[in-house]
């Protein structure tokens, strides 16, 4: 990834353009407590490697915050909490969640 591309990924607006990142944030907000990428991967049925990449992007743009680490069998597990301060971003995530629930109630699945 080029330096210019990396800078763009740090922007919250750009980061929220990816559907998996929105799903991650919605899950973290719904969880209400700290959660690790491994736990998120299990909840969202996504590969840990892909999910970890998107968690790093969200952390770089300060949408989530590392709150603690834990040593587990020779590796370090990271735990995050949502840290979105921009009201427009919170509103957008909530609106997307409401739309998704409405579509699922009609029998339509969204990603």
C-alpha cells in the first residue's frame, strides 16, 4: 500500500466506506464492552486475518481504541472499544443497522 493510500485509509469517512468495517463497529457498539478481533471474527463469521486487518484500519483512524492486551499461549490478544466521536458517523452506523433489520424482516439479506 502506497503512503498516499495509507493516509486515505486513516480517514474515518474512507474507513467507514467498507461494509465489513461498518459491521465490526456495529458489533462493537452492540457488545457494549471490550472485544478482541478473535471474538469479532467468531461473531461475524469472518476469517481472523481479514478481520484483524480491518480492525487495524479502524484503530489507525481512531474509530476504535485499544484498551488492554492479554498474553495467551505465547501470543498477545488485543481488546478494543469503539471510540467514534463524530456524530455523523454514529448516526450513519445506526441508520445502516435500522435499514438492515428492516430488510431482514422482509426476508432480504444484506452484507
